[in-house]
């Protein structure tokens, strides 16, 4: 039977081994001409993720580095890296599902990816019962455009019927994403 300190040492060795595999894969990606975003260091992001992982627990309050498979840990970090994101900047989180670790992109990460694709700004607005709201669909582009949204003081106390986000791209174009409350 192994002592708790031997078990901890074994877990630490496995963790270090996993991290070395991740760094090696990053180097292979870079040598294979994978393009990372400007001002993004994949190795630094991996090191930051490693710090995060050392403190990340399962829902049963067990360290993910001891519970999750080495392969799933490496894959979760690499998923973060290939998206050019960083857990230290709250762009994603590591979540354990049994013995599998996954990287889950957060709101900040989604906004960053959208900006990298040309989004300049985004505004979100709630639609209440009693609002005068209409939109049109541009059949040539398949884009939605809000044509009217009027609110009153009384409608602000009403039931939420939906919401929309208006996205402005760097080229000046705009479009809206509209969702009902059921969609939300």
C-alpha cells in the first residue's frame, strides 16, 4: 500500500509528464505552420492553463489533475490553444465530466473570437411584452435587421418576450440575431 505522500508524488509526476506532452504538441503545431493570433503565445497560455488546472476541482472537490485522464487534460488545453484563448483572461474554463476534462469557452472568449473575425461592436437589447418590435429579413443576404423597437416605461415591467443583439462589423455592415424567450 502506498502512502499519501507517494500518491501525491505520483500525481505530480503524471501532471508534469502531461504538461511536457502539451508543450511538445504546441511546438509541433507551430512547426506545422499553425498560425496563432498576433500577440498570442501558445506556450505562455499553456503555462497559465497549467496554473489554473492545479487549482481546478471536480464537482466532488477532487483535483482534476488526479481524476481526469492524461489524454483528456492534454486535449482540453490544446483545444484552448488552437482557439487562441487563455483561462487566466476568463476566456474559458476547464470542466471535469467524470474522468474527462473539457475546455469550455466562456463569453469573453466568444467575444474575442468574434472580434478576430471582424466584429467591431455588439449591443444586446431585451424585448418586453408591450414593446413595438419588428424586423425584416434580407433575402439576398439572409441577414435580419431590426426595423422598429419602441419601448415604454410600462413595458419595462412586462414579461420578457425575447432579446436581440446587433452586431457591427469593421466593414460597417450590421446584422441582428433575434431570439425568443424559449430560444434563450
